[in-house]
């Protein structure tokens, strides 16, 4: 047992850190620190910088543009990226559909889609959840019917994150209505510009609109847009959801936020002195830092395990990451609310689409708190995660 | 970065797990508890025979040169089997003082008997009002010619009844809460002026309250600097905390395992109660708590070797906080999921809960250590 990173790993961390220092646009960083949303342009600009460096799709196999890093290097990269902070690569393309395509797609599909994911020529979104299919995803109803050389798609998806920016969608569609629910689903990709696709924003409690409803009305999709085999979509979906195990804890994000809290708590006054001098607040902050340290160690255990034994059999501890990671992210936003006190209240009626920065930075703290309630709901709610632990780990 | 055990460490783990599986089932433990001082001399000599009592000592001192990871392995195994024998008091704490501060003569006088199992040690530190502050010492060690005269009262001294030698913290200078002026002394348990009141503790161990009245020891009784040994005490107590974290992980592992087995077999409403989602989620949360504790126990073990004393203390305090939170949740929920049977002395789960609970109140509880981390500037 050894906690230390090797000299090479430490040098790698320095290299990554200095690249971020030199290349992340300062305004992009500042907005992230302040909890603001970024514009599409700001995100794409950064991702292209990252891709030019060769780090845009770092965990892909080398032949598709990946880096060939060890699992520890990936861990270091992610931690530095999250804690700098810089925008993370768009998960829908890079972490979700990309690996499905290079694992289950045919050569033509790989050639067609993978380079455009890496260069962010295509912005991808995820068509999984439906109004009647949340945690019970396999009950989805969106239909794809075969008609000549086309799929005709009808139905509705929801919670589609950043669909307003998207060029492409990967979609779970029912292709065999007579099969048992998991069996008749296919994984189909198509252009969001197709005729019959309508995107309607959903305003969330933070005042933002990063999620959408997406309607499909006789959308015609070329038959070759099916990824893998027909009716095997559920397997690909499970692969996709299980693929990104270690990033989900977002340890770097919480670290960055805790540093910000400590910094603000040294400035904002309570009882005539900085709130950091209040013992009760300080202990709450310490409690959160300790939880995060434990999570970081748990994550390192999983990373070290993957590095040594491959990704085959996940370390049971990996199921801890989503639950604790989301809880800690939420606690950090609660602590920020506590620091800011009564100044949490003012509401920026312009929302936060990146166009209006007239409001004081404090305006984003309450929205960020509201927004972060999502992290224990998405990606398999924490209750679903507990079901998974009970069944897969504890054998109940 | 590596969290795996090496080959030798795996062998060590197999050997102690094997030994305890053979000799330490719940029924045997009840018998050992009734022996003098509350533990089994036979088991102790078995541990000695396997080399476990000499584990952390250097080869020059007759030991096996084990480090923090080796102690973690042993403590986890001892926790898993709910072992009564005084490994913490004798090898970790007593041995720790000798390792860190013992002169060659002191080591020669004590270590061989510790390693071969013929003698045990106890740490007399807690005072009536000191609570968790190691520098809060009123027991005095007054210089008298070449000798020291020790006067004071110490409480809840684990293994105090059986120990052959007591390791006593006492003040040679200064006032009650001064950080300077504290020494550590090796005192024979049979010394004149010592009176003991022994009793079982809530978790089935044995302890004693010990009064020192004009107890005379030689100058060679002082471990380290008799006027300035707080740093030594902190170091050794930190090692005890690390060991307790590992023991708690073993206890939690076994508590969780026992609870899962129970809810898989216990039937109500015609089905195993483990099929109910409310209990599944509770069990999952116990698993999460136990894994977080394991991570921090490993962290504490590795932090034991940190060069920077402040960083080391902070890391170990943080670990004790996580352990405290986890053990409370796992322990309480293990009883809850067992239902009525969990309330009985007959079932083993309650005994695990009791030991876990006492660990929380040893060498600083969750609040105490959380305050230390908070006041020390945090962890990030």
C-alpha cells in the first residue's frame, strides 16, 4: 500500500495544470467559479483547444484519438480539469455515444461519427428518459418502425440536456413492441435537424433551461443509423451507463467549491467577524471536507484497482461514488448558501444565459443550490443506486 | 499509488484470519472473557507463536519489522473476530512508546517479554477531568534525588488488571493544562503505592482505575524526556487511533455481513425481510458507510508515516471522524435490522455494536476530532 504518486505521475499533473493555466480562457474559468452557465461558443471553443492538444477524447482507444493514459493519469487529468476549473468534455458525445459507437458500431459509423465527436463538429444529446419512463427506463414508448430503407420515429423524450445546442441525438427506441420490455429496444442515432424534431425548453427551479422536451413526429431516419444489432439497445444503454464510473464522483468539482467556500467565508461577516471564525460553521465545513477526503480515497481505490486488474470486474466500492459524490456536491452548495446568508435572495430576472452579468456574483449561489438538487436524481437516482448495491453487492 | 497488499502482507492476513477462525468463535470468546483479567493466556501465546506480538518491532529488537500496514491487517482481523486480548494496550501503545522512545536498556528489559507473550503492558493516561486532551495531566512525577515519585489517579486503564508494567503519563513540571512538563514513565504494576480497582467494560474488555500514592521509580523509568514528552504521547496515541480505525473497519465488516445474512434468512409476512426495499436501502447505506470508513482507515495508516507532524495529526483526526460517523450508523442499523434479537446478549451483533460504540469514545470522539480538523485549517 502506498499513497504516493510516482514522479512521472507528478510531472504529468504539472503538465496538465500548466496547460490549463495557459489555455483555459480566463472568462470561462471565472464563470465556472461563479457557478454561471457557459454559452455554447465558450464551451465549444474550449473543447476544440483541448482536442487540438490531443486530450479531447482522452479515454478512447488510441486508434480513435485517445491518449493511452493509465487509469491514474485519467484520474489526475479529471481532478485537475474539475478543480481548475475548466469545462469537462461533453459527456453525451465523448463518454456516452462515442464508446458505444467504437465498441458496437460498424466501420462506416466509426469513420463517420467519431472524428466529429472529438472535434465537436457534432454536439450530441441523449434521448433516453421519457415522461413515463424515468427510473423505469426500459418501459420507454418512443417507437421506431421500419419502412423501406428508413426508420419512422414517433414519441417524446424528456430531460434532454442541452438539446437546444445539439446537432445529433442518440435515442433508445422501441423496435419490437411484442418483446419483453428490455428486449425490443434499439439504439438509433440521428440528426436533430431532421424534419419532425421539435425541442421545447423546460425551465428548471434555478431559473435556467438546460433541459428540454424533445418531440418526434414521423421523423425519417436512414436505416443505417442503427448502432449495433436491432433490439439490443438495452445492452448498449447499460454499457453506456456503466462506462463512466470514476468521473461521476466529481471530487475535483467539490474540492474547487470547498476552496471557494473557505475563501468567501474569510470575507463575508457574521456577528462582526468573518464567518470562518464561527466555530459551528467551521466544523460543518470540516465535516464536508472529511467526507470528501474519504470519497477521494474511495475513488483512488477504484482507480488503482482498474489500473492493476483492468476494468473487467468493477470494485464494489465504485457504487459508493455516485451516492456520496452527489451528496457532497449538494452539501457544498448548501454551505455556499449559508455563507451568503440573506444575500442569497436577489433573483436575476434575465436568467443566466451568459449574456447578463450586471448582477453581483452572489446571484448565482441560490440557483446553483437549486440546480444541484438534480445530481442525486440523474444518472440513476440515488435510490436506484441503493437498489444496485443491495442486489449486485450485498446479494439481497 | 497502490492499495493492494503485497505477498507477505497477504500471507500475514491469511495467517491471522486462519488462527482466529480456528480459535475465536463467539462461544469461545465467552469462555475467554471469564478468565483472569478478561482474556485468554492461551490465545495470547498463540498470537506470540505466530510472531504477531513482535510484528511492529525492528529485527534488532527481536521483532519482525512490520509497519503500519501490518498493524492495520492485524487490527482489522482482531476487530472482525471481536478479540479481547490486549493487543492495542501491549503491542500498539506500550510497544509504541518503547519503539519511539525506549533506550536500548529499556527495550532490552521489556520487549523480549512482550514479544514472547509472557508479559503485557497497559497505558495509564486518562484522568478524572482530562477527557480527550492528552496534555491535561495532574498526576505528578516529582524528582527525588535520582528517582521520581508518582502521585495521582488514572482511570479506565485497559488491561490494567493483568498488565505487568504500566506506562504512566505524569507531570514533572508546570500546571494542569500546560503542554510542557509532561513525562512518560515505566512503572512496575507491583510497585509499592499502587492500588487498583478492576472492572469489566461495556464491550467485554477489562480495565482498572489505578491510584498512585508516593510510587517511587528510578531515573531509568522515564521514556524520552521526562519534562517534555507531549509530542511522543501524541505520536503514540495517533498510532492507537490508527489501530482503532482498523479495528472498527473489521468490526463493521463483520456487523454488515452478519446483518445481511440475518435479513436474508429471517422471514416475516411469508418472505425474507431482506426482500423489502426499505431494509435493502438501509443495508446499502451501511455498505457505503463501511467503505468510506475503510478508505479513511487506509488513509490513516499511510498518514502514520507522514513527515509533517501537523499534516499527520490532521489526517488521523479526519479518519477518526469518518470512522466515528460510520461506526455509529453501521452499529445502530445492524441492531435495528436484527430487530428484537439484536437486543439480546445471546446474539453476537450486540457485542459488535458495543465494541464499536466504545471505540467512538476512545482517544477523542467524532466531535473532538472534527473540531481539531476545523481549527487546524481544514483538509482541502
